[in-house]
């Protein structure tokens, strides 16, 4: 049975808001990890950043990234979609301003041309929700589900 739609609902419930998550990139064959604030929408995560940071520089060279939060893990392709003020980013900018309201106006300088939005298009994920474990394939839009009680303290 395909549980893809159920898994998307679980993703939205768990990550469709501001949440700190580890983002892993690669530089010179070595992994780098840092915690960033992310927002999930439509099979992608969004991050506000700055084009001159190591994470963005690393994404330009190698767009393959991983995300982690507790037992959740996902892989995807990251791309700098540009400054929040670009016309093409109006919709997501408005959402990010609301979702990241705790810090957006203090830490996101939209007037700086290096300020950017990173979009991570998900390829796969392992999600634990509602006593189930979902293995999601975003590319083929399939997911499996099995009973799983998370009892890690």
C-alpha cells in the first residue's frame, strides 16, 4: 500500500512551522553540519541565509544535503532561489516572514543583495509520527509505513 499522502500530512504537521534542524553539506569531501531554522512546504524545506556563508558556498559546489531532527532524516537537493525581495519569491517570502517571525525582522536583511532563500527539494525521508515509521520517496511519490513506537528517551 502507498502511504505517500499520509506521509505528507505527517511532514506538514511535524515541520510546517519554524523548527531548528541540523543541515549537513559537504566541503572538500568532508561533511559539515550546523543547526538552521527550517520550514517545510510542498515536499521542500526553506531556509533563510546569506550567500557568503560556508553553507551556501558548499551548496553551490555540491547541492546534495541532508537534514536531521531527532530521529527524522532526509536527503535533498539545495538551491539558492535568490533574495527574498525578488518577484519570484514573493509568496514564500511572505510565508517565511510569518513562520520565522521570532527572528526574521531582526536577522534577515532583505536589502542586502547577499541575503537569500535556500530551497531544499526533498528526495527521501525517514519520518516518525503517530506511532508509525514512514519511508518516503519524494521522487517517485511513494511511501511505506510500519508500526513503530518511539521510546528513545
